[in-house]
C-alpha cells in the first residue's frame, strides 16, 4: 500500500518510453517468441513462433481471431459473443515491449512481446484493448494539451512459504531467492521496480514500479503479472493476484496512480492554496471519475468476487469520494515528502483504489482517462475533498459503489456517456462475457467462488 511517489525519469510523453531489445532471441537463449495480448478477463493469451522467425513476426505479426476476445476467465468462450466464427486479425508486436524470460534450469528462455490487435492489412481493430488506451491518451492530449503519468501497485499472494507476520523481515527473507530473483528479472526487463515488500495479508506481497507514461505503465502491468507467476512456478511456489483468497480475508488490489503533465512535462495537479493541494484541473479530472464511478467499476473490478473486497472497513474503496490520505476512498490524494529535496508538485498524484488484477490494465487506465477527460471538458460539479481526519459519520452521504458485479454491469448499461467510449461490439462482448462468468459460478457459496477465482489469477 505504499504510494509510488518517485517522479518519472524525464518528461512524460505519449506512447511507449521503453527501449526495444536489440539482441536476437537466439542470442538470449530463447527458442521461441511469444506474441501476446491481454483480454477482457485480464488473461494474457497469444501465439508462439520459432526464434528464427523473430524479425518476420515483428514485421507481419501472427494470426488471431476476433472471438478470442470473448474467452472467459474459466476457459470456455462466451456462447453469445457477437463475433461468432467470423473474421481474422493479426497480433502485431510492439518492439518496445519485448522482454526476455531467461533460461532457468530445465526451463528454456522465452522472448515475450505485447501486441496490438489489428485487421489483416494492419489497420487498427476498434475492439483492441491496447488501442483503446492509446486512443484515449491521444484524445486527452489533443483536447486539453495534457498527458498522463501513471504507476501501478500490485498485491498478490505467494503460496508455499511458512507462516509469518505482516510486513516482517522474516517473510521478506522466507521469500528468498524468489524476491531477489524477481527484482533482478524486472530490472533486466526494463520494468523499473521501485518497492518489493511483505504485505499485511497471509502470504501477501506487493511490488510497485516507477511511474512512466500511461501506455508503458499499462504494458508493464500486463508483463509484471506474467513474470511473477512464471518465476514463482520455477521456484516451486504459486502466485495469485486474485481479488480475494477468503471472503473474510485480506484482498489484493491493483492501485492505479495518475498524475497529469503539460506537453512540456510540467506537473499540473498540485496547487498548495486549494483543498488537499489539488489544483482546479485535478479536481475537474477527479469529478469525471467520481461521476461515472459505478460504470467504471464494471471495467476495473470485473470478476465475480471483486465486490466482496470493495466494502467498508476493508481498506479498499467502498464509496465514490475524494479524500486526503484515506485508503477507503475511491480516489485518494497521496502523500508527498520534501525529504531529500523532494518536490511535492512532481510527486503529487491521485490513486484510484477500486481495481484488481481481473481487469485488463489497458482498459482500466483507459476508462479512467476517458472519465477524467469528461470532467475536464464537461459541466461537472467540483468534488469535495474530504480531509484526512474526516469521520465515518461525515461520509454517510457518500454514494456507495456497486455491491456486486451484476450491479456494476447494470450501471454500465445505464451510463450512456461511458458506453459511448466503446465500439458496440466491444461493449456487448464485455457485458456478455462478465454475465457468463457469473453464470459459471452459479450455485457456489462465496468461499467456493473466491477459491475458483483465486486459482485462475
């Protein structure tokens, strides 16, 4: 739950800030190249080609199918998806996303790329989640002159370790050599790890990455989950990013940190003369997120058990409000420090707390950018900034977030503004897929539901 307050290295710019790998997969010991996307269930799927075809696959991509977008978290494809058996796509790798998973004992190396889903002629496919985020960022810049800097905190459970106390050195050391191997792996992959720590829950850990431009931050979020789970398997452990292990236990959140900068790289969220230090621009951006919060959660917390975590007194978001340093607010104004000559304006960011790893990072960040843009350009009331010492009684009038995924989906269907951001086929597929995932857990109690989701993520 540590806020990544370190300012990004250099000015934030749209698009990827990472440097493509220069060596070939053969040089790095990789026998295959895996070209991947992330779907509506937050799962990474794709196709592999021999390492000898590395250069060719970067130029032309590999085949893909529209209906793959409708594969559920539990395996079967959603039966009423709009694509059916028709159509063809290409997975076109972005060279800047390439990472190497090195050979390790009996496990061969792998070169992994994230891809855009395109039409066969290379034109953008309007249902591609990565394209959705890229388009949202481009429109924000075009209409407001602003760019987004983002960072993502991940919490996960690591099974296979002895019991230990929260935040303890013992838990940190019990996780070795996994922990040190993970930091080295993420560093070598260019993901810029910032914090690695034992967390509060049973076997829970947190990893944060340095802020970057928003597309890079989302790419890193997709990659990080796969790198963590892959390394855990190779170390005889099991990692799950699921929202919950136990309905009554501590959950795993994905906290999305956002700040805004102008095209010259100057931060624009901070104004020390205003409530909470949040500028008028920041307040308008927050207003859009708060106004559309119920519908947004259908994208940011989209598993059948996500809303068991989003409840009062669980240190996660339960109400749609903006507050200073309150971990039950939907939007939290994070602390800053002047220690070591720190600049509060460069650190200043808003943390969105109603997200988990069942969400597609490109779509989760994309809907927040879209909602913030609505606040910046529309006639929205400026939200109240709740001080840090606000009592529970003072929050009684705060709008409650949906209490279930079904409520969130209904809110999405009722919010015409949010619906307008999506190609109708993408929107329809998301609604159908999520209801299909709910139906796949029909008849199970909360404990069985959380276990099934835990095993998937």
